[in-house]
């Protein structure tokens, strides 16, 4: 099966092409953004989603804004691109990668001396982010695969796969690499209410690769753990702070249950997802719209006027995490994320 590509830049027409993930698994369609405003909408609606893919989107978004700019002085050009980038950054506050991708390309542009040079540099830096992401996911996969035993059933939540990265995936990258190494791995994926990234996306991409996958509702996970049907849990991350892992709402519940049942709970994330100075209480958790919870399959599921809560993410204390797999190594307790080795190409964020 051909390698799945989630998001890329079409340099001849200066647009960002991506798989519209709101349509899966019903239809597979490639959509395009020609402005950073359109990109912001694609991110807000989760047509583009998942931490590393948001990093790529941020990087390509800055390149797009730069290359389509008609400003004539460098100062006007740069402040216009920066204003667009700030706007884009605010679309999803919890995932650190979006801002990381944006800042990486802006920093590269600042090293240039002309608008023409800055436009070229922005695109080449964004393309480098995409290339590196593919390599990083493979490295995470190879390191993480050593943690999974042969003949193992792995539970995952949300989608931390190719559809959340440029390709391969982080948590699903670990599963793919373990299978590539000859291990017999079965995957249980939680549907991931309210937007069903597990059921719609993870099940779709694993099934496409002929990987053994079964979908359960989120509330079934504890019982499967109790019955001894889950060997390991592995999830991705949107932000790793000094004391917690932020990931899709529901992750914390699995971590608590895994701890109770003595099941290893692993997190797979690139170094770009680390917030080296942040603590859980500093982080803004995105609160999403009522409709995502109050309707299902186009039908109302909650009486009008009854309030809902819809935080997009939760925080899992590091004490519940057995190991964090990055491209530069595997971390375990006692966690000191400031010891994480940053890849040479990353701008230092400490
Ligand atoms: O709201 P989403 O779909 O963007 O949330 C995605 C997740 O929580 C993923 O687990 C996380 O971004 C890691 S993706 C490698």
C-alpha cells in the first residue's frame, strides 16, 4: 500500500494541499488552501489536525503568507507575515507544534536580507520541517518498537498516526515499526468522542495498511484492561510540560486505568512537542463548540438549553507515564524533560 501523505506544499501554484480529515472514512478527498485564512479554517474545523501535522501546517502557512505577499519593503512584508502567523497560531492553543512550526520559519526568514530571499527561505525551511518530520516518526517508531513485546494487544486513543504527521505517525509509528520488525501486534482503538478521530481516522489508516484493528467506545477500555485484554497503551501528545502530558480528552482516564491494572502506559512524541518551561497549570486547554457534543450523525443528542463541556485535551501527570518515546531517546521516571536532547536543526526553546 502506498505511503499515506497528509499535507504538502504545491510550489508551482503556491498552495497547501491536504487530506480533508473531516470527510474520512466516508470519502477521501484532497483539499487546497490558497490563503492563510483558509488554512486557519481547515485547522479550526480539524480538516488538518494532530500535533506534528499542525507543526507542518504552521511552517507551510508562513511560507504561503510570505510567497503570496505583495508588500514592497522588507519591514512591511515581514510584519504582515508575522501578523498572519500570529492569527494562525491562535487557532489551536494547546498543541505546541503549531507555534513551533511558525516560529521556525519566521526565524529563518529573519536571517535573510530581501523579500525574494525570504520567500525562498520560508519555503525551503517549511519543506525541511516536513522532511524531518518523516524521519523523526521513523526514529520514534524504531525506538518505541523495542518497548512492545511480541504478540501484544495495544490500546490507543485518538489518532497519532500518519494522518496526524507528514507520514508514518508517532504512536501508530511505534506500532507500524513493531510490526515491520516482525512482531504480532493487534490494536484496540477507542472511538474518541466527540469527534471520533479513533474510529474514523485511526481505524481507517490501520485497516488500509492491513493492521489488525478493533474499535471500542471510550468507556469500554477499563473493562478490557480488567479482563487482561490489553498489553500496553500508547498515545501521542499535543504538549509535554515538565509535569504532564497533554493529549486528546480521555487520555488521562486510560492512564489512570492502566496504572491500576499495572499495564504500561507509553507516550510517543517528537521533541518539538516539548514545552521545556511549561507546567500543567500554565496551559490553555482549548474549549470547543457545543455542537460537537450535542449532536451525533447530524441529529440532536442533548436537549436545547442543557449546557455541555467540551475541553479538547486533558493532562496526564508524568507519574502515570511509563515512558516517553522521542526521536532522540526514551525517557522514563524520574522525568526531567530538560534533559531531552534536541535535534541539531531545532531552534533551542529552553
Ligand atoms: O484534536 P486533535 O485531533 O488535533 O487531537 C490530536 C491528538 O490529541 C493527538 O493524539 C496528538 O495531536 C498527537 S498526534 C501525533
